[in-house]
């Protein structure tokens, strides 16, 4: 049965059709994936949870604005830990709910206490005096805030800059969820986010169904005819017409058609910076 080999080197490096590139820190592969999507039409990248995601979100947002199908794959904490109230590694440790005014006051008091302690420790280092006592106004065991540990910070962050968010928490649903995300990226020309819990990354999954991409939607005939008529009118009235190739040509996969148009027109052609990959 197929598996979900996230970050498993022997699987990735043995796949001749998928030559990997390893970058550090995580902001580098995100921009490399951006460039690959511009050149090849689609790209994919893997990062660690939160640590890698925080570094990559800026590039993913740029890919979203430029209509690039980038498949963003992230690890995630153990799915069995989502119901617990423990602070896990590679997480922010943010709490949700139960804070209110009391929680806000507790945070302020804790910060004041921390600064007081830091200041006294600094004096100790410079003056070589005896160890200072802790500020009596606040016990060091005071909780930072109330409420449950929130596990979805990274998903909330990426949900604004991707077309689809997929949380793989069950191996039985993995194939369907991953295929759905890939189809969304290819059809909408936008990044998608796939998050795979670490405890199921190498679990057997069901065989995926044959991969199918929905047919492209045809343009509205009346609108297309009106656009062509308006373009021809402006073209005939122009003294020296120039074709400017923009980034949306890539999203429409109209490279060959634009080149044929430029050759037939025989006029000057300019290219916007974001469209220079193919011209």
C-alpha cells in the first residue's frame, strides 16, 4: 500500500522523477518553489511545522498574488496531542479562551515581574553582589494566561494566502484530501496548504482514484466577441501599436497564442517583469 513518507530521505532521494533540493533556512525553498512554479507551471515544497512555516509564509503570499500553483507541505504535531493542554515543540504555545480581563492583567503582571527579575540579574552580574531576591509582589508560578493551548495557528495564518487548506489526520482520507488539494492548485493557479501529522506520516493509505482535472471553463462568447472588437478598434487607431505581455498570460496558459499574435502583428513587444520567465 502507498505511504505518506514526509521527510523520509530514502524515499525522496530514490525517486528519479523528483530530484530534491535542500535549502536552509526555510525562506529559501519557498522562493525557490516560487521560481520553479513560474518556470515549470507547478512546484511543491516541504517544511517543518511553525519554524519552517513562519519563514515561508511571505513567499507563499507572493505566490498567491501572482497566481502560482505552489503545493506547500508541512509537518504537524502528533494528532493525539490536539486534545491535550501541553505546550509542544515547534508550536507557539498560544492559548485561546478563558483569558478575558483577568488573563490580560495576569500577562501584564508576569511581564513586569520578568523585567524586574532581568534587571536584578543584570545588577548581579555587574556588581558581583549576593543573589537578589525575587520581587515579592508576584510569585514565579503565576500562569501566563488562561485557556486551552491552541493548535491551529499555522493553519489560520496560511488560510489567508492559499486556495485550499488540508489537514491530514487520518490515513484513510489522505489520498482523497491530497488529490483534492493538488487539483485545486492546478485549476485555480494558487498555492495550497497540506498539513500531515507526524504520527501518521508513514502510515499505509488507501490507493488513490485515477487523477482527474476538471475541463477548463470556456469564455463567455458575447464577452469574448466584445473584447476582441474593442481591441481591434484600438489597434487600428494606434500609430505605433505595442503588445505588452503581462503575468496573467501564465495563469491562462496562453504563451503559444500570445507568441503567434506577436509574430502575426509584427510590432514591438514588451514584457512585464513577472512574465519574463517564458519570453
